[in-house]
C-alpha cells in the first residue's frame, strides 16, 4: 500500500473515531431524582449534576444550594472551577501529535 493512502486512511480513521465519540450518548445517573446533600429536598438531575455523577461524585446539591455555595467561593474560583475542563480537546491534541510526524514525513518525501 502506498504511504500516501496509508496516511490518508489514518487521518480518516482519526476523524471518524472523533465523530463517533462526540455523538455517543452520555451515561445517565441510575435515578432521575436525587436528594440534595445540603437541604435534603428531592431534585431532578440536570446537566450539571449528571456531569458530576459521570465524574464520580455521589453527593449532589439542588440549584438553590449550589447557587448559595457559589456565592461563598472567591470570584476567581467561580470563573473556572477545578475539574470542569468540559471539552478540553484531548482528542484534538492527540490528533495533532499523530499528524505532525506524518505531515513532516510527507513533506520530506515530496522534497526528496
């Protein structure tokens, strides 16, 4: 197989894998309702608490208690909470590290 086709296939595989991962359904907590860890009221999971559940947390807080907690935090901590990278771009960085050597090799092969 020609190196150009191999590189093209590798790039296509990385793109397809990235798209598959992006569109896979996210895991959901086993129950739609939780008991607030501060006030004890029953509340429905929202995206914030579901994300906390996916990251391993097992104590959740309703919106009102979470808002009160946020008000006690320093402004700098409120802007970027620890551990909430969201879409950190790890796959993109990995793709760049994979593509840079291949691009360099292709460039070198076209010059020589």
